[in-house]
C-alpha cells in the first residue's frame, strides 16, 4: 500500500524499455522480467508506481517491497 491510501499489488511484466529497480537501484534491461506496482481498485499513476527487479522480488517478497523502507 502506498502512502496515499491506494491498495496496491505487484504484477509480473517484461520490460519494453530500460527501468531501474526502486529497491536496489539495479538496471532492469529490455526483455527482462520485473514486477510493477498497480492499484487494486483504483488507478495508480505511473509517476507514483514502483518497479522491482526479479532478484528483489525473490529475496523480499511482495509484502515487504510494498511496505517500503522505514
């Protein structure tokens, strides 16, 4: 869940352009799998949505990544 009160979850996607992992700042190259934040019942603007590499997703899981750093 983001700080603005929108319920979110992560969906698996294939990068169509280069991205950067929000958690570890590692580059996610084109055609790699990554996990993108999406609103469950509401639209989550792309400027707010976070993207995570597969390594961080496997290491920390969805719940921990969405909770964020405190």
